[in-house]
């Protein structure tokens, strides 16, 4: 089974973390598309990179997105403005797993000033999030349908 394509976007606060993640994912056999930033600019704005990455996830069914910033929270808010994106900013492996299992999330949000302090934890979060399938449990499907209905209204 082939691995999904991963779309990334971020800002200056997670510039170094994004470089590490890109290298790690490529080493794991993932196809990676990096929407930037491609050079460090302390005045850049995460929506300029996060929104295109989130749109690519929606356009390419079965793909995933990883968006990064200082906390990951603003990036999560921006990504969730894109229709059909379900972005999450977990602080730990358990949260990453539950977000896939129960919420079928398709964009992972990480903070260069938070979670990224320990790259071993980041790798665990990435691995669990990328490999945990959606449970398809009826209660979770029902809840996601309600969210989708609201999104389309």
C-alpha cells in the first residue's frame, strides 16, 4: 500500500521544525510537497502557506497536511477555515491517535515553540497520526456528518 502525499505549510516560528519534518517524512518514504516558507523571514504570515497546504489536502483525497507555527493554534484555525479540512493541534501521542480514530482529521498542526522542543515526541506524534485509521464507528460518522452539514450551510 502506498503512503499518502503530505502537504506542509508554516511560518518563521516553525521554520527549523518544518525542515526536520520534511527530511524525516521523506526518509520514511512519504511524498512531500512543501508550500513554504522556503527561506526564513521573521515577518511572514502563516495563512500564506497554511491555506494552500490545506486546500491541497482537500483537492487530493487521501492525502494529509501538516501545518506549523509558534503554537500551531493559529495555523489550526486557518486550516479549519478550508471546507472539508479537519485540523487538530494535539499536545501528545494520545491526542493525535484519538483525532484520527474518532474525528478522521486530515491536517496536523504543530508548534515550533511547543511540541517541537523534543523531536522524538514529534516523530511519535507524526507516526501515530499518519498510521491510525479512522474507526468508522457509527457515532463518529454521525458526528462528522453533522459537522459537514454545518460547513455546507
